[in-house]
């Protein structure tokens, strides 16, 4: 029999050993943050290379556009499915596979001998990015203490904003130096670092017995992917025009959505639980995220034309002004997370939406005589409000999700954001062109572009008002439901 002191020493050593084996939250967040940065960097870094790629492959601009579209379409179509797959087979092993796929595909992009090889490699890169986007937020709920969830979400939002902002400048620097292949090859060492951090520090997947695991809804996943692909193509083909092919794709997407809902109602292990679709709080959060992302895309659609055509800025000056938005998003994410942790997600969600509403309403009445300052100050407020909203909304949604559904719900959140961006590029671009009263905005008069800017942001303010109404309505329904549950029978 061991002496008491020996037992105490043994227990102490065991506890110390367990503490050493437990994953450090700081290193977990480092791996997840790098994954978030890489997936967003992949979205924006290739755009600046399109003119050079058109020359290198002797291709038209419409053809090289598929280098960007293939990446976005891959993310949009599979992000919910891969999120659910992570719930079923284990998030750690799927995230490691996604990082490895992204890194390998980046190398293949850099070595591509033909345009269509490059486009195929970009689609594979987008598939890896979808895994990274869907699972980084899903990991937060299990790896970060609940009182620090908002800060962790803010950090991931910051890294995503940094990746988006860094893309054009990094791509331009690499184009001026090593050339277009380096634009893709630069992801390789960063991808390997992300893989090493994830492999070393992410918590191991649970070993649930096979008989107790939920199945994977293959039919629902395929149907949703086809539906989302049809919608994304309807919104992106034709560069803002809307002809018979766009209408046919939109009709196919609507039919696919109805069929998907009916399929999920009958599935044994549905991709998206019908109860999830009927949850007013989650539905409102997803719809609000899509609306706010639509508005954020308006700033990217309108800004370059207003700054150059109406205010007469040179390209370099306009680029500097446009960088203010992503810079503010990068600086606001972490403080926004701390605000969420301190004041709660509902209050900060509303505060973020009110800031965006006030700033877009201001832009809708801004006269040209106020110059650059009259445009950039409201844009800074819009971007800061968006960062606060996104952090609070993501925290609110992910905080109470069942552990076995975190991947799919995280995928749905990312999907709502992507659909908002895709829709905003098409719809807000069409509003801007219509309000400018010209078929070609690049040749429009300065006054016409200013009118287009004001009308577009008036529509944006109306969309944010709708988002506020949805949020308030969902909270009222939730309070009513809670009161009904608490009432004695």
C-alpha cells in the first residue's frame, strides 16, 4: 500500500500531465485563425492577376473570370454539406484533410500548364476552403470557454477581414515580382503551417460508437449543392445582365429549394433538420446575415465608380480610400468580440445593425461637395457596424447549438454570408446601373454616378431596416414561446 504522500504526488503528477496534454486555447485559435485567413485570402488574391492571366493563356476576360467563379462556386455549393460531414465523421480529421487539399490545390494552381487546369485546381482549392470556413467556427464552441466565445468569433472575423484586405495588395506585389504563379504558390508554406498547428493543438475527435452515429444525407447534400450552384450561376453569369439563361437557372434554383425541403422532411438523417428551418431565431439570424452581406457588397460595387467618376480620384488614390473599409474591419473584430462577451449578443447585434443603418442612410443623402471625407466616414461606420454585427450574430447562433450540429450550422452561417455577397454583386450592381440611367457606368456623367450612389445606399438602408425588423420579430417570438413554456398548465 502506497503512503498518502506518494498518492498525493502521483495524483499531482497525473493532473500536471493532463494539463500538458490539454490543448492550449491560444494555439487552437492560432490554427483556426490561419485557416480563416487563408480561405478568405484565396477569394481576393487572384482577382488582381486576371488581366495578366488572360494574356498568359491567350484567353478572353469571360474565360479567365472562371478562375474566380470556380473558387466561389465550390465554396457556395458544398459549405453546408462539408459542415455536416464534419459533424458525422469528426471535425478535426476533416479540417486537416481540408487544409491539405487547399495547400495541394494551391501548388497545382501555381504549376498549371493550361487555363482549364488552373480553373479545375481553383475548384479543388475552393472545396478545401469550404471545409476550412465551415469548421473553424464549429470548433470554437467546443474548444473555447463560453465566456470567451465572442472574443474568439471576433478574432476569426478579424483574420477573415485581413485575408480579404491583404489579397489585392499581396497579389499585386507578387505579380510585380516573381509573377502570377507565386500568387497561388504563396499559400503552400502558410497551408503547411496551418496544418501543423491544427494537427498539434486541435482537440481529438470523440470516439462515438459507429452504431450511435447519425448518417450522412447524400441525396439532400447533392440536391442542395445543385440548387446553390444554379442560384450562384444565375446571379453571376452575364456580368450584371439578366437574360433567359439567368431566368432558367433562377427557376431551377427555386424548384430545387422546394424539392430540398420536401426531401429533408422525409430523410432519416437530414442534412438540415426541419426543426432547424422552423426556428425563428436561427432563420432570422441567417436572413439578416444575408441582407447585411448584400449591403456590404454594395460598398464594393459603388465605391470605385463614385470615387473615380464623381470625385475624380486616380486609381492609386481610390485604392487607398477603398482600403479604409477592410482596415476598419480588421481592427474592429477583436474589440467587437469583447463587447459581445460583456454586453451579450442580442444588444451588440442590434447596435451593429443600427450603425450600418445610420451610415447607409447618411450615404443616401450625401452631396458630392463633401468630397472624399463625406464618403469615407460613413463607410468606416458601415464597416465597423458590420464587424460588430457579424461577431455578435455568429456568437448568438453558435452559442447554443448542439455539439453534433455545430458543423452544419456553421456552414449555414457562412453560406448565408456568401449568398448575400453573390446577390449583392448582381442586385445592387443592377440598382446602381439603373439609378445612374446609363447602360455603361464607366462612361456615365459624374452627377449620374452620384445619383446612382445615393439611390443604391437608400435601398441598402431599407434592407438594413428589414434586417432590424426580422431581428426584433424573432426575439418577440422567442420571448412568447419562452413565456408559454413557463406558464403553468
